[in-house]
C-alpha cells in the first residue's frame, strides 16, 4: 500500500526572512519552496520534518 501524496505546507502567508530565506508562513527555505514540485514524496516528508523543527525553534526563541 502506498502512502498518499504529500500536500504543500504553504498557508499563503509568504514572507521570506531577509537573512536566511526562510518563509515565516510554512518554515521552508526558498530553495525548498522552489524544488517542492520536483521532490519525491519521501523528500517532501523530510522537508516537513525540518519545518516542524524550525517552527518549534521559532516559538522557543520568541
């Protein structure tokens, strides 16, 4: 049984931080956003895990 397709984490709050290119809406880097459509589902899941970690770190820092 295959896993379902991985949806984009975009929430239409697209603001990139100047220093690192991280989107404040979905926590993806600009290069991850650009490559999303060409990534395998496994790679997308890996990016989503990184996004979760980044989101947690953003809240810990504030």
